[in-house]
C-alpha cells in the first residue's frame, strides 16, 4: 500500500480522468436549463448526478459505504469522488452563468451591436476616441456611375474620429452620414470591423439643385437686398408684394464681389464636444444679390410675382434640450432607445420590473400603439414590441438593453 500523499495524488489523477464526462454533462445541464427556462438547477443534484455518472455506485452515498471507505485504496477513491463533485459543480456554475448572458437569438443586428476592440482606442486631448480608417479600395455602388479617381483617393486616404462609446452599428451610420456630408455623395454603405477598419461602397455626387430640396417644396430665386452673413440653411422670411413667404436658403450670392454660398464641408469634430465649433460656412457680404430659397408650393407663385422683395433672417432660438444633454453627458449619463423583446420584462409593469432598483436606469417614455407616453407611472405595462427611452450610466444602459431584448 502506498503512502497517504501518494494515494491522494493518485486520487486526484483518477478524479480528473473520470470527471471529464460528468463535468461536460453538468455544464450542458446548467446552460440548457438557464437558457431555455431561466431556472438554475440545485448544485447538490448536479453533484449527485455527476458522481453517479463517474461510475461510483450510490453517488455521494459511496462515502458512507464501508466496502469503499474500508478498502485498501480508500483514500484514493474518496479523493476522486470529492474532486469529481467539485469539478462538476464548477462546470455547472459556468454553464448557468453562460446561459444567463448568452443572447437569446443571433442576428446581424446583434453582431452590429458589438463594440470596437480596446486596441484601437486612442487618448486624444484627454478623451478616449476611436479613429476609423478605410482599408482597400473604395468600391463603386452597383447601379451608379463610377467614382472619380480623385474622389476615390480622397476617401481612401481619409481618417474619421468618433466617440469611443459608440457601437459598431452606430459607427457605421455616423460614418455614412459624415461621408455624404463631406463629399456630397449620392449614396454610401460602410462596413466596420472590430479593429476600426472600414470598407466603403460609394456612389458619386449627384449634380443639380433638386437633391437639396425636400419633397413638397420648390426652389425660387429672387433679386433682393441681402444681409451680411447669410449662409445656406438659414431660415428667412421674404416680404413679397402680397404675401410673407418663409423658406430655407439654398444658395445666395452678393452682386458686389460675386461671393456665393455653397454647400459647406462639415468640419471633422468630435460628436461629444460640448462647445460649438466656429461657423466655417461661406457667407454673403451684404448688398444687392441673388437669393434662392426652398418654399412651399403654394408660396412659389406670390414670390415669383414679387417685384422688389425684402429678406428678413429669423432666429433659430435657444435649444435648451442640447444644453441639457451636454450637462448629462458631463455627468456620465446617456440616453438609450430600446425595444422590448420576449424576455423577463414582457408582460410586467414598470413597478413590478423595478427598473431603477435592478438596473440603475430611469424610464423617460414608453411608446404604445397610440404614441409616446412621457414620464410613465409605475402601473404602465410593458409588452414585447414596445419601445422605451431610458437614461442612466453607459454600463447600466448596456445591461438594461440586454435584459430587455
């Protein structure tokens, strides 16, 4: 008979050898029950099953069987039984945890909700940012003319900086909008991987004025006395002979020096910057000039009949909501719009869900069939397919979005 230390080592070896299959079964049971039913199997039952699967007659009762405890290799067998139980219990806990966090359904949207790898995060000016670069050649979009080579090279050699807290799907949408604005592209599709590398498919810019005019509006040009500093997208009121016409400036030029207001390139700024960037769009120098405004169809006639119209620029007003969002961002708080899935919140009320206590977020609005309900009371029911507006820290919003979905 070997010494006690040797018997214990042999027992550990035996336990690892025969405990592989029971551990896999324990993990599978824990994962399956948690994933499909949300129920956690008691650990004692898993241990009993695992030891029985290991071939020890009676499971845990073998520890009280004199034929085992009095055998010459009792230390070896007891050590193996205990090790099989511990390994199976550990595998079961891991399977249970994975079943709770594993997404209920895999989809392209779920893959797009991933974040970029931490390797591509850069510290710029005291803030974490991600820099997106185009890899490969910029492809032509099917059904459109090919891109000019100069424009293709400019897009390929460019870099774009975005906030670090955006998911990949949001980054793709932001970059598509940025490319459309900066290069006036007709259409663009962007695909970004976890390393911040973007593949771009683009259509060339569309010539003509019509793409700047919204549906249901007409562009009308008039000769008038223009104020200094008039820029595209300013809201103006044109005082015609028999009407006051409100419209949006599409283009303007001063006759004195030929200064023309064209579509400005959007500056490459960080979306989290609170301080407004200086206006870089070209503006008029004032005096006699020509103005083109987008107006409603019914206002086009009076404006065309006007002989000597006058242009009045209207203020946009103070946007207090932007100031509020900036203050919340400074405090580390974000907004998130989520859709309720067939999960644990489906069919409950806000009070029953205890959203604030369990997830540390607050529900600002619920979208029902009749529209949005602001500041919903606690007895508001939550059903699958409805949308919620939640506010809270980023980590809490991520956990809440996973629970809701």
